[in-house]
């Protein structure tokens, strides 16, 4: 059997390849891994304890907060505070940034934006959910953190990734040197390298969109969906529709198999629905590092500079040729 390489070993090896690395980012990534293991544990026993369902309040997005949303948010913030590498967090669950007061946090070199539990409405019915995160490096660690430090284009991220809690739990991340995936082995409590150097197919057959909203979408989106529904000369379908309502789950499947995920603007959400800072930008960088593409229909996601912590955007992400085909309809 080939030697198993754990996430910690992989991060250490990558750090050794960079003579200027001091290990700060490596420790932050390990903090994320530790918190995700705790969240994994609670999700796996969610039906056995009182952490399912809603807590009777809404988050800043106007969405019902699930008990596990708050639990996951608390665990990641606690891990960042304990680690001391992160100065502040922008979370889906908090209206403003959370400035950390850990032992070394005031001088932390990094900022983290995070969706602690994406797709949490699916927990009750046992559908995969996930965590999405992005890491930015502070330009000045001698001043008090402000939310404006988060308002930089996604191309300035220094790390981005997601954790998917499904039939197995996987952590997938990039620091700009490709995309690698690690599967959690519960028997030893370690993430182990299972998907090295992920490359997404340049074209696929899967299109992921909530077709129930199709009549509220633009003509360009309708035309692209119509294109995907066309039959070939032998009356066989050319594409297949898959939509789970969990961004991480849909993205992960399409990343590995080839496909496109679309959440465009609608009449009910004229600015789009997904959040740029902690959902769209980190996954966009992963997609690009794996050979894919991510846009808002016309503009590269990683070039957009946010002006609000919870800014929304239309989203087209996946296999390059499929995204470009969709863009061609949007630009007609």
C-alpha cells in the first residue's frame, strides 16, 4: 500500500518548498481542519442530540438560523481565537466582523471570511452540507482591524477551501499551487490526501440550477437552459440536471465530474442570492486553480471588489467551456 499522507504532513511539505514561509498560514489551515472535525462529529450525531432545527431567529441574510449554524460558527471562531493567526472573521452568521481577542490575535496576520455551514436547511433530511472559507493577508498588523480590510478582490486571497460533510467528510483547498482534497479517516481522526492535484473536466454534462425559478430569470439564462435540454441527432439527451440546493455539494460534484452551477439574478433577487465574500470568491479560486471558470455572467468573480460584507452576486461556475457557453447567451 502507498504511504498515507495526512493534511498536516502535506501542509508541512508545502511550507518547506517556500523558503520564506514562517508557518503562520499552515497553522491557520490546521485550525480550520480541527474545527471542521468537531463540526463533522456533531453533524454525524445530529439525529441523536438536540442540535437539529431552528433557534427561532434570523441571521443578517434574513434566513432562519439553524442550531448547527450557530454551533459551527462558534467552533470556527473559537479555533481561530485559540490559534492566534487570525485577527478577525467575517461570517455569514454575524452582521459585522468579529474581532478576535485571543492571546496573539491582535497581531494576527490573516483575516478569514467563512460560511460556517452552507446548505444547513438540508441537515434534517441527510443531504450533504459544507463549510466554505477564504483567507486574506493583512497589509498592516499594527492597526485595529476594520471591515474595510475585507473589501479586496478575490484574486488577493492567500488560501481558500471548503469542507463537505457527506457520505465521507472531505477538505479541499488551494493556496495558489493547485487544488488538493483530503478525506477524513474517522478511525485515526486525520484528513488524508485522497484527491491530489484536482483538475476539473473542461466540459461536462451536468447543469445545476433551480429550474423552479426559471421564469423569474433573464432571457439569456433561459436560452442556456433550453440549450442544455436539447436532444442530439439520436434523440438522446446532451446534458443532465442535478441540483441539491446545497452549494458545496453541487460544486463538489461538478468539480470532480464536470459541470456548471448557476445561481443568476432573479426578479426576487435582482443582485443575485449567493454571497461574494465567503461563498463565491473562495469557490471561484478553487475552480480556476482546477482549470475551471467563475463569473457573474459577464465579469470574472475574482476581479470583483466587494463593498459590503454580505454582498450578493449572480454566479456561474464550473467547467470552462460550459461557463463560456452560458456567458455567450448572457452577452447576446
